[in-house]
């Protein structure tokens, strides 16, 4: 998804906040976090959720780690294997 507004990024982040066990959710959250860091106001407190710059940076670090671990360990092999007797 290509983000074009801060509110769209905020919505995408809120929809993917539970990204701890999912590389796809972590990727979507990371995209939103990076957009929010780049185009952030001083502080956003809309909807009862506060996304300070420091909090976004912490979330970015966590999401990056999950995406990186998923990219290296979740690879499938499509090569047919044979057992030897």
C-alpha cells in the first residue's frame, strides 16, 4: 500500500500494531512508522493514541528486527528431496 497522508499511515499502523509474530504485519507497520517519522507533526494525539517521535523510533527498531528475522528464516525450498537408504 502506498501511503499519501499522515492519517492513512496512522490508520495502517493502528491496524498492524500487533506485529510481534508476523513479518507481513511488521512490514506494513514499518512502512507506516517511517512515513509518520518523515511527515510527522510535533506530536499526534488523535484518537486517544499518542505517537511521539521517540515512541515511533522504538517501534521502528522493533519492526525492523522482525522483518529482518523473517526475511532470513522464513524461506521455503521448492526443491524435491529424496531420502537415501
